[in-house]
């Protein structure tokens, strides 16, 4: 019985290995297809400077909208924090406020370190 279990285990492992290799091959082909599509898109854009400029502006507009969205979410978070603090009994507010400042300070420092 032990040799049968070993055989099944070996077959399963080799099947997984084969599938993994096929996955790598599929991913490589997908990357090649993406590269070819990018190449054709770039060629079309180079041939049409007006369309290229329009696409560039649209991407800039999208980035600006995403930044505005992130800022709005930050403002909502700030309002949530203020609301949470307002709901805390007055004798605990100072302590919680200090904890929040420390937390935000750490998070901002971490983000600055990662971006720098």
C-alpha cells in the first residue's frame, strides 16, 4: 500500500510540475501578445500626433481625478476621526487625540520613507 501511495504522490507532483510549466508558457505568450499590442498602439499614436496629445491629456485628467478622489477620502477620514473624538467622553479626548497624532505621524513617516 505504501508504494501505491508513493506512486500517486509522485504522479500528482509531476502533474503539478507540468501544469506549472504550462502556466509559465501561457504567461510568456500573454506577455508577448501584450507587447505586440503595445507596439501597434504606439505606432498608431506616432502616426496621429493629435490623437496622441488627446490621449495624453485624458491620462492627465484621469490622474488629477484620482488625486482628487484620494484627497476626498482623506477628508472623509479626517471627519470620521473628528466625529469619533467628539463621541468620546471629554476626560478621554486628550489621551485619544495624542494617540491619533502618534498613529498618523508614524503612518505619514512610513509613506514618506517608501516614496523617497
